[in-house]
C-alpha cells in the first residue's frame, strides 16, 4: 500500500499594511505600559502596607519587651492558655451552682487562696506523709491503749499526735526514696 502526502494549497491571507501593524504594535505597547503602571501601583500599595505593618510590628515588639521587663519572667503561651481555660471552666461550673456555693467557690478560687493551697499541697499536705502518719498514729494509739489497759497505766493522748508526726516524716522519706528510684528507672 502506498501512502501519499497530500499537499494542501496555501491559504492566501491578506497581508496587513504597515500602518495597521504600527497601530497594533502601538496599542500593545500602550496596554503593556498600562499594565506595568498598574502593576507598579499595586506593588507600591502592597509595599506601603507592608511597611505600615512592619512599623506596628516593631511597636508590638517593643511593647512586648516592656511587658516582659515588667513581669518577673517570660510567660509561655501554654501557661496563659491554661490559666484562661481554668478561668473559663470555673465560670461555667459556678453558673450552675446555687448562690451560697457560688459565693464559697469564688472565695476558694481566689489567686491568694490558690497559692496558699498549692504551697500546702507541696509541703504539708503530701499524700504519702498523711497516709503514713494516719496509719502510724492508728497503730501506735491502739498498741499503747492495749498496753495501758493491760498494765493499768493512764493513756496519754499526746502519743497519737507524736505517732502521727513520726509517721508523717517516715511517709515523706518513703515518698522521696520512691521518687528518686522512679527517676533513676526513667533515665536507665
């Protein structure tokens, strides 16, 4: 089978005259100049806006530096978010409480009361110390009470308090030792 290439006759297009070509080129140049000019204007507007924002950013940065100098140290956003969410949660719960409980809740959740409570929980109110103090006081009191009844002595109530303090100190020591062992296990 033979394949042939078919030639099509060229289409005669009208040849534009030089005047219309010049007008077309001039029109394209004017359009390009307008677009360039509009582009430059929009770029200038954007740059001016950026410079205005940059100035306000500098002001903000200076304000933040002044604020940081006034506070005792930098506050992370996590701490601020945590405080805000605690405040929001407290308000939500307090709305559903009766008036007397709402007033008590507002007193209890004051920053000063919270600070005292946190300090107490880190020092005096240790759960291991309280548990061990209670158990030691109970066992010592029962033991001394039976000894006093058997031998006829008078029971001294100071024994329960002394046993509680001793058990509390022992509980703190045990809690500290367990805490140190847990830290060592984490690092190994």
